[in-house]
C-alpha cells in the first residue's frame, strides 16, 4: 500500500510539474524573438558605425565596378583596439534595453512560476511573489550581469571577425556583410541538437535558470522555517544526457545545502541543460 501511495504521489507531482513547465515554456518563444531582434539591431549598428573608421580602409580593386568608391575600401592596417572598443561601447549602450527589458520580464515571470510550482508540488499552504527577499536579490543581481555576459561573448566573436577582415584585406562592403551575417546566425543558427539558435539558447537557459531558482527559493524558505529539506538532480534520461548530469543524478537525494558532484547547487549545469531539481521534506531513515 505504501508503494502504491508513493507511486500516486509521484504521478500527481509529475502532472503538477508538467502543467507548470508548460506555462514557463510559453515564455521562451517571445524571449527568443526579442533576442533575435536585438542581435540583428546590433549587427546593423556595428556595420554602420564602422564607417567612422573608414580611414583604416584603403581603396582597392576596380572603382568603376563599384557604385560607391568607399564600398570597395580595404583595410590598410589593423583596426586599433581603442577604436573597436569605442564602437562596441556605443553599440552596447544603444541596444542595452533591447536585451535587458525582455530578459528582465521573462526571468521575473519564470522565477515566479518556479516558486508557485514548488508550492503546488509540495502541497504547502504558503505564498510566494517577487517581493520575497531571495527573489528580490536574484533579480537585482541577475539582469545586468546577464546582458554584460551576452555582450562580452558577442564582442569576442566580432573581434575575431574584424581581425580576420584586417588580415585578409576585406573591403568595407565584405566586412559589413560578414558582420550582419554573423549576427543573423545568432538568431537562426544551430549551436546544438535541441537548440535552434543562440537567441533560443539564451531564452531557454535564462528562463530555465530562473524557474529552477524559484523552486530553490521555496525549498530554502521551508528549510529556514525548520522543515529539513533534501534535493535530487533529475535528468531527462535519454542518450543526450551528459556524464556530469548523470553523476549528479546518481548521487540520489542529498541535503539541500550540499553541492552535487559537479559542484552545482541546482540545474542548469550549462547553457541549454535540460535537467531539473526535485525537492522534498527529508525522509526518516
């Protein structure tokens, strides 16, 4: 009978998690579209601002085959880091809200969904909203660092492309087209099997992290209230699960403040990770 009751509890929990996950996953598509828009805007802006440094291009080729002479200019020397950094700083300042506003909104909602899902799953009578001190701290520290990280990754990719353009003597036109194409790839490329693009990867990762943090906040609040809690790393159990996530799952139920074998307190272990953390009141041995 006990096994049957446990099985029924697990079935009910699975339904609850599934329903809340569906709500959370509806946040992904709009955020992905917003990130795609942001990347496209950045790409066009970088290409335009490169005109500010056209002195680093030298005319080459047959000018009669070009509609505008400057379109056939080639790098005469490497673009100094100071010039590139100035352009990129201007671009990030002008596009910061294109990224931060949709990210902040999606992350806040995912955090709320995660907290409410955990309350429903545990069957507890308690409230949760974004005024929760742990939620406030998470949202305050999260947004700025996230957009900064996105821009740093983009900057590194762009720097590599511009260095290649300088070394190979690309024309401005070719360089601008390559920049716009690269930013377009951020929106429509395929970084990994279950992820459609870098824009999709950001949307999946950031909503997933926030949802998991919402779960953890409730578990930590219960722990602070004197209810001893434990956690379990749950994978999707298919052939794509990484060894590190399998090791975390193999650890079984552990104390809530104990790190999993990978060193993480909860999923996501890496961008695009599909794992989730389960919580429960600690069972007597």
